[in-house]
C-alpha cells in the first residue's frame, strides 16, 4: 500500500473547480480503492454538491493528485 508522506502541507480550506471554498478538514470523505488497494479518489459533499479528487498512479507510485472537481 502506498504511503503519503506527512511532509505534504495541509489546509483547512481548498478552492474547488467551481471556486467554492471547501472546508476540507471538516468534511466526511469517501475513499475509492483500485485492485492494488491504492486510493484512487476521495469524495466529499458540501452544501448539496459532490466534489471528487482523483489520485493517479504509475505502477505502484502515486504520480498526481487532482484538485477538487465538482461533479
């Protein structure tokens, strides 16, 4: 299983694709996993809207994390 380093910065709020300021640390998150047990997406709901952040892997390596995109 991939481990994300704790040296990444953390933020209380993040700007989503529709310019909504998400209070990300206070929202419940639903995680989706692939067959290798890697997290492939995180989903939150805020004010009735759903937002998804996608994680991309090259082999076993996490290579990108998207911004929060309104669905």
